C-alpha cells in the first residue's frame, strides 16, 4: 500500500486490512497524519482479505494525495484526488 494524505488527513482518514475468514485485523491505521506518506508492505498467506479505507468527510484527498494498493507487485486499485466522493473504499484481495 502506498498512500499520501492531504492537509486534512489527521481529521478524517483511517484504514485497515483484515482476514475475511477469521476477521483478524492485520494492518490498522486509526488516525492518519496530515501531509504524510505511508508505505506498508505485508506478506500474506493464501486467503481472502478485505481492505477498507475511510474518509469521514467523503471528499477524498486534495491534490497531491493518493492511495494505491498492490498485490504481488501489480496495482490492484488506486484512487486519487479526482475521484469524489469516496467516504469508504472497500476492496477484496484474494491471495492464491
């Protein structure tokens, strides 16, 4: 995951990654910092995972903010400041 928050990131952004089967949270960032880059890399065992990003205002990131999620080195999905609204982004990631 590669992410950059905007100047309001500390007010309204959080995210988590959890195993869909046992609901165990693997990565949690409850309160993000403003104007901050986050880069997380996690090795996952085969299974289904749920990635969820929250933006309580639903306005996304201001430029140059972005969110990119990769799986096996390939971009699974991405969101940038042009996509609006995006109060909650949910994606299922399947690891074989």
